[in-house]
């Protein structure tokens, strides 16, 4: 046999305990792009407005928050124009919620594909994250355009915290994927988890300062409040555009540690169960 022949697949008894398969993901980068493009196109097919919903949906949600929380409930926004305050909170929260929801349905919504052909299961959540990143980019551009109008009028001023925005966005994706990968394994086995997660996401939105400022939280609940790793990300995102008061950097550092731990645990558990979980669907 030719000694220069290289096998494409190799089975070995010396299997490592943890195989993350990151190099394998790079080999499937074309499939990731195809899945992301397919999801983006399929999501807006047979609609009258098409991709315009990327702009219309966050605007309608923001206007609803503006009516309810600013006009009726009259929640303080710490001097920030209400339209920008609610739009910024809704922008980051929607991105986090979409990334988490799509990741946790990895096995439940793609069982028909996984049962027919093999490819790294991480291809699906990563492609979904790419789709949501595109949507977030479009909505972020809309926010910047509206923000620029207020900035020119002198109503708002950017701050040095804006330099943290790329890290905040990466942290948001990492946290959503970490939680989503863990939930996806159990969601494939227990249908009861689906209504629980829907309730959890609604509850998490109201314990995260999306429609209210963190300054409204009583001092006695501060420690419990900041234990939520999403809150420092949300506050630093807003602080980059509306500098109302300094945000403690230690909170963001702790958030990154918790986020990284959740992501690593989720990734390891996902890779460990990605093949065996198909037997339960």
C-alpha cells in the first residue's frame, strides 16, 4: 500500500476525554454560511414587508415600551431620551433572547437533519448566531441613525464606555450560547422544559434593566441584582451612549468570568452529548 496515502477518517481507541472539534468547525465553514443564509431568507419568505421587518419590529416594540413605561407608568430613564433608552435596551435584549432561543432548539428543530447526515452539531447554533448578528447589525445601524439626530441636538453624548461595546456584544453572544447549549440537551429529552424556558426568558427580561434604569434597584438588593451576568453587559452597552453615572468595572469583570464558565461548561457538555442525545428524540 502506498505509504503516502492519508485517511480522511481515522478511528482510534485512544479517544481524548474532551474533543471540542474547533478545527473541524473551520472545515465546515461553508456549511455554516449556507445555513445562515438559508435561515435569513426563509424567515422572511412569503411576507409582504420582507426584510423590512428587521426595522419595523424593533421600532414597534420600542414605541410600545415608550407608551406603556414612559407615558402611562412613567418610569424614570435617568435623563436619557425615552425613545433612545428603550430602543437601546430592546436592541441588546432582543439579540440575547434570539441567540439563546435559537441555540436551545438546536436538536429539537433539526432532528430530521441530524438523523440523516453527520456534521458537527455546533454548525447549527453558530450559523444561527451569524443570522442574528446580521439582524442585530441592521437594527444597530437604525439605532445609530436615531442616536445621531439626538446627539446633534445636544440631548445625548457618547462616553469612553463606547470602547467596550465590541466586548459587550461578544459577551452577550457567549452567555446566550452557553446557556442555550446546556438547555438544548435537556430540551431534546424533556418537553416540559420548553414552557419553563419561555417563562424564564420573560422573567429574565424584567429582572434585567431593559425598560428601567439600574438606579431604581434598592440598595438592599444590589448584590443579588448584579449577580445576573447579563446586567453589567446591558449597563455598559447603555453607558457607551448615555453617560449618566460611572459603572463599576468589577461588575463587568465578574460578568465575564461567569459568562466564560457558563460557555465552557455548555460547550463541553454539548460536545459530550451531541451524538447520544439523538437517541432520545
